[in-house]
């Protein structure tokens, strides 16, 4: 197998996006990667990341998986995923560690709305789910509701109201878990206040 074919296989084996380090791990020198890129054998999509040139642009879900693996789907994106909103977000709401500020600011491959989370709160309610065939981290329903109440001023009021009502009507909701998260995130009075109003209504 010639080197061009090996490069293509490395990209295919990495779900369509390979890093410079993937090529180096397979015996390539950095200058060789740059040379094959100039020849059009591979296509640079950003510094250190490559795909095959004949392919269409990578799905945003794959780009998130590769470029921001520490990102967790949250807020508007999570609301839409769980069916609590019918508004298709025009950017990805992603929770990231506070240390990822520079990484997020350098991303231009997909639209992103970053939420910088304190370390002690980052893993609460974190799970994974399928996004068009790509498995991404996402906050569960209860963490999503806690976040929406915490960041209420950053949400459209109608979207917030509809999302809260949709959660109350959701047969998969877990109010015990919601209470637990609210206590852990020091949001208990706010979360319980919203829930009590909704349950009364």
C-alpha cells in the first residue's frame, strides 16, 4: 500500500477526521503530511485536522466529537434534543470546563454558544446520546432543567415556559433526581419555586 493510500485509510479509520498525531503514530513525518495536503491527497480543515478532499463537509456532530470532545450538549440544544422545544437552534449550546475558553474561541467550523462550567458542577447529570449516528455527551433532562432555570435570563421567555411545561408533561421526568441536582448545584429554592408554580397550574 502506497503512502497516499495509507493516509486515506488512517482518515477512514478515524471516522473521517484524522489528526497530525494519527499520521505520525503510523510512521509519517510532519513534513510528509503537509506535502500530501499540498498535493490534494488530504484536506486540512483546521490546524492539525484533516479529511479526504472528495468528501462533503463533515457533519457538525462529528466536528464536535473531534474538535471539542470535552463539550457537553446543554441548554437550547438539549431542549431540542429532548423534544422540549421545537425551535431548531442555529448554534450548538455546549458546556465546557472553564479551562477551555481558548479552545472554544478558536472554533470556526461550527457555530457554538459556550457555557463555562465550574469543575464541581461539570459532571452532574452528564450522559451520552445519539445525534444523527454520532454519540455525544449531553446533560440529562433534569440537569438541563436546572441549567435553564440557572441561566433563565439567557433564554427566550416563551422558550423557557414551553420547555418547563414540556418537562412536567414528560413521562420520563424524574423529580427526585431534579431535587438532588438542584441541591448539588445550590439552586434548590429557584428550581422548587418554578416546579411548584407549574405543578399547581
